[in-house]
């Protein structure tokens, strides 16, 4: 797995040699602060927890994660470096995993930098830090799900704008799959079991469960299998049409 | 196992379009193979199949005995590849990118540093090692691509237009580098520049519309030219009128072409029948007739003419 680590290190370092990392982290921290304090009523609620903070994550990620994932493969295609990469002795799995893990690790760094909020809530009251930790784990897993979707879609185009918009669209489908806008699309024709399956795909439902502090193996399994599925599709898509 | 490439019945179709159509050839250690052909003839597609970037529709490629389809990693370890346009990551530095490629190829520690230094040295990148690649000129980017290809001292070196975008001095350096490395490697390079074939290649394959249309040494290809063994001479104005007729009367002469003359002399190009050597006959005639000969030389043959001739065939001669 050594080439995976080599790709991982190059990609992660790549975020910090350009302004991408700093812009992303600043906007992520600012937005999550604004949402928590102004729209989440963090102070007014008078409760020592981070619910207002985490409840916005599915929506925040919906817009910010595609901005990270859009360049993963589309950029390689556009610059032609995909030819350099895949004529080196590296397998498809190693390359896809290396890039994905770097992007995920970068999101993790951004998420970890929200720690002042955790300190704040610990100064103001006595929160259940177990629940907060579970929420962080859930948020990171959900980010991985968004990233895997975005990485796969990025591998289908050389245009980053298309990758961004399509990732946002597909991610929204998963985010809202338990709710009328998505379910109505399936209601008219899909058999009941499929409808039920679609309803259980909702990021909101699974994340909500985790962020209440209930770490259910099924929720973890949901995100893990979602990531695995999209990365597999990613590798397949690259294998079939990497030279196009 | 000594270096080799073995290609059997390689076919690549994109939809209805056949880019590479039943191509077979082998290259052995010590050979420098020039891959010639018009744009879109299938040169790059063939190279991409040899290096495992795209999968063939049919046929087999073995690099140093490793099948690129079933044993891709081993084959790719043996190959150094400069893709068309020498793509590189613009945000990185040449040193950083060489280290990245070296690490993927399994080098680490002092060995990695030594390899990066050596490749940077060979490709003449010393002065830009720590600049961002996007700020470099086209020539530097091309040489960086070359450095990445030779970093692991590969048994098989494949280069898609290695001298494209280089100035004449840089072209010369790259050709010298190729010649230095040629002894114990298989080298395949594609080019549009026919003089390059002369300068570095021990063998040339001409490909047109996906098929091999010629395969031989550069001299063998030149021998196909109607200029091969033709004799150019210029004589004093006094003997000009007689000379044309006398030359055309020689037994092995096929045709005499009068060229535009300068400084009062008449110039002729004499084409032989079937590429025979006629220089002795022409020389003897000139002595007998006591022409005042100012210039006399034998032409080698013109690759560009041969190239145009064999690649335009089948297009109604329109190209």
C-alpha cells in the first residue's frame, strides 16, 4: 500500500501549497460560526451542547465538500497528468484511495479546527462530551460520504464546474432522500421495498441519529458502505474511460 | 531478461473509428526506434497501449516479457514514459514531482535523493529545481517530463515527441542524451521531425491510418526516395546546352531535371534508373566532354519525400 501513502502525502501537501486550503478552512469556520450563533441560537437556547453547530453540517457540507472534491480527478484529466499517474506502477485502488483519504483528512483538519467551540461550551456549562465526540465522528463519516460521491463524479468529467454542480445535485439527493422532494420522484413508479430503501439512504436521518450520541453500528455501516460503493464506482469509471 | 517490447496484432477502435489497425512489431535492447506518421496516424494511441494507459481492443503487448494487460505493475516498472505534451502538476516544483515519482517507483532515503539529483542533472534542470512548475517555460517542462521518465533508469524508454517545443540547442542536448542511453535500452520515440530520425534512430517505423507502412533503417527508407543516388552538378554556361542532352543519353539515367541557375552556370539534377549509382558515369562524361564542373554531389535521398509518398498513398495522393 506504499503508493497509496505517497499519493496521500502529495495530495494533502497540495492543498496547503495553494490558497485552496486556507480559503476553505476560513470559510468553513466562518460559516459554521455564523450558522451556530445566529441561526442555531447557540447562546439563546441555554443548553450546554453543540446541537446547533452539528445540525447545520449536512447543509454546510452539501456546498463545501463538492468544492473540495470537484478537482480530484477532473483536474488530472484536464492537465493530462492522469496519463503520468496511471503509467506509473500504481494500481487504480491505490490512486483512488490515496486521493480520497487526503481529501478526507483535509476535511478532518477543517473540522478539528472548530475546537474553540467545544472549549466554549465546556466553559459555559457541562456538556456531555461523549455526545460531542460521537457527533464529530458522525460528521467526519458524513463528510467522507459526500467526498466519495464527489470524487466519483469528478472522475467522469474534465470540467470542474460540471463536477461541482453534479456532485451538489447527487449529494442533495442523498441528503434529502427521506423527504418529499426525493421520495415523490420514486412514489409513482417504484415498488414499496425500493421506496423504503431510498428513504433509508438519507444522510439527515443517519447523521441525526449519530449526533444525538447514539452510535449505532447500522449508521456507521451505512456511511462506510456508502463510501466504499462510490469509491468502487470511481475506480470503475476511471478504468473504463481514463483516456477520454 | 534483456529489454524488449513485443507487440502482436495490436488493435484499438474508438467507436467506428479504427485508430490502430493490426500493428505488430518487436524492439530489442540497443535499438532506437523512431515512430513516424502524420498527425492522427495512431502513434500516440500505440504508445499509450504499450505503456498501459489505455487497453487495446485486441492484440497483445509484452514489455520485457511482462504482459501489460495481466502483469501491468511489473511492466510499468520497466517502462519510463514521456507522454505527449509532457503533463506535470503545475502546483509542484520539479524537485517535488521527481521525488513523488521516485517514491511511487519505490525509492526512498539517500537512493531517492541520488536518483532525483542525477535525473535533474541529465535533463539540465538544476537552475529551476525549486520553482513552481507553472512558472517554467515549455522547454523546461518538456525536460522535466524527460527527467521523470529516466529517473529509475528504465529498461524501456518511450517518448512521445521528446523534442517538441525545445530550441535547437536543447534539441541537440536531448538527442545526445538519448544516444548516451541507447546502448542497453529499448528506446521508442515519436516525432514529426525527420532530421531527428537521422540524428538518433537506428530504425524507423512509419505508421499511417493505423497501419505500419514502412519499417527499416533510416538509410533504407531514404533509398526509397527518387532522390536516392541522384547526382547534382553545375557546369559552365558554355557547355550548358550540350550537357542536358548528353546526360539524358547515359544508359542508367532516368531523367534529367534542369534547375534554376545562378552566376551564369547551368545546374542539373540527374535521376538514376532504379536507384542505381550513376555518379561515376556522370563524372566520366564530364571529363570526356571537358565540361567546366563547378559542383558535383550525390544525394542521399529525402526522408520527407519518402514520408509524404508512403503516408499519402491511399488518400488518392491528395495529401
